[in-house]
């Protein structure tokens, strides 16, 4: 997705592409740690339940730290991608519906939803705003659906 903005925002495109790769890596690593950790903790449940609880607490802390409960990298990624779309429409003096330069992939509405998701992911790191993580997750589902629908439409229907 970041390649669509490379001509207009080369630096931002490169940064957001790097953030996307890092985010995907963290999410996958968190899932793998959770899977392996669950198996390891379950081995102790019957004979040593206290050890199983201690092991699971340690594993869950690691899993949550790298991807299960920290949304700052994903928030930064979707915020940068969405800001690129939002501002690319302004620079091109195009209608809010879509931009021809970016192949009509994003609309202003999709960019707005992405900006909300990105901000929610970033503020999720503030302890008193921890519930913003749920907002991030739910809004990201909507954003991914919107992007998927736009990607399935012919360019002439979107632009």
C-alpha cells in the first residue's frame, strides 16, 4: 500500500513500509510465543499448578509486550498511510471521493477511518487510555474491510 504514495511522499512511504514490516513481525512473533508458551504451561498444570501459573504469567507478559497488547507500531503505520492519502488528495486538488495518482485505492472516508485507528493505537500506550486498544482493533477491522472493498472495485468505479 505504501508504494502507491512513493512518488508524492518518498520518505513517508519508506518509513511506513518499514513500520508495516516491523508490525507484522511483532504480531506474528507474539502469536508464536503465545502458542509455544501455552503448550509449555499446560505441561505443568496437573503436577505443578503454581509453576504453570508463574510460567504463563511470564510468557503472557512477553507476548503482550511485543504484539498482543501494544499497538503503537500498527497505529503509526496506519496513521502514516492514511495521512498520505488524505494529503495527496489535497495536493492534487481532486474530489474527496478518490485520487487518480494513487489508483483510486483510498477515499477520504477510508483515510479518515485510518487516521482515527492510528491515533487510537498510539494513545493506547498511555496507561489511563488503555481502552483505546479496543477502539484501535475495532476501527482497524472497519478500515481493512473498506480497503478490501476498494481494492476489489475497478478503478473506474472508484475514481
